[in-house]
């Protein structure tokens, strides 16, 4: 597709989000990141100064690491309610 990308991303670290913004010529404050993982796709971008949108996952199978992140995120949500 010829689209710029950052890999490995190292999410939820800030650096990849800042690099992604630089690649497309946008400031973090004017960028929205969309994803389906609370920790990597919401916490990460917000730490880097981006806005984020959390979507419901659209697939039936996922990596073990993603399943683990969802368990941790649910536990954190329960603790902060």
C-alpha cells in the first residue's frame, strides 16, 4: 500500500506514537489513534499526547498476548470503578 508504519511499535511506549505522527506530518495533539486494546491502544497514545478511540474487537481468534492484555485491562477497570 505504500503507507508509512512503525515497527516494532513497543506499545504502550510513547516513542512509536511520536514517530508515527512525525511520519505523517501531524502533531500528537491533532492526532487520533483507533484501536481495540485498552492498554496498548488507549493508554499508550494518551501517554504520548494523542486522543484515542477504543473499538470493540471484530475477530473471533486473537494472540495469547492480546487475551492476557484484555484480562489485565478488565481487572484494572474493576479496580478503578
